[in-house]
C-alpha cells in the first residue's frame, strides 16, 4: 500500500497528497516550479505536447491545472520536463 507521494524540489519533499508546497494548491505548486525554471505555461504546454504526443494548448493545460484535472501521468511528465521526479514513500515502515 502506498502511503505517501512526494515530489523532490532542491532536496525538499513536497507531499502531493496534501496541498503541495507549504499548504498551497497543485496549481500554485506548478506555478512555483515554473518560476524556478523560468518557464511559461505556454512553453510547458509545448514541451508536454512533444513529450506525450497529445495536443496541449496554454489554455487547456492551465485549465486542467487550475481545476485539478491532471492525471498522474501528466504530473509525472510535467515533473520530468521541469527536471524533477515524483517518488512514493511507504510511511508504514
């Protein structure tokens, strides 16, 4: 059983099951990560389109992030594009 999911940013864990970085939403977390990489949502959408083979526009991706409609696969791809990884940690052990 998976107990927790973390995204590592500069060796700091972000618990993706709670509210992201310091209690902020997934939308705000993605915005912070974009700022850290000096990347726009438009560029992220273009790179996500290249990586996934699916068509992502700035508006579509922004809406998916804002409304919380990102699939795990999409979040994994976003993390990869931004140079991060998502890890699961079993807190029971």
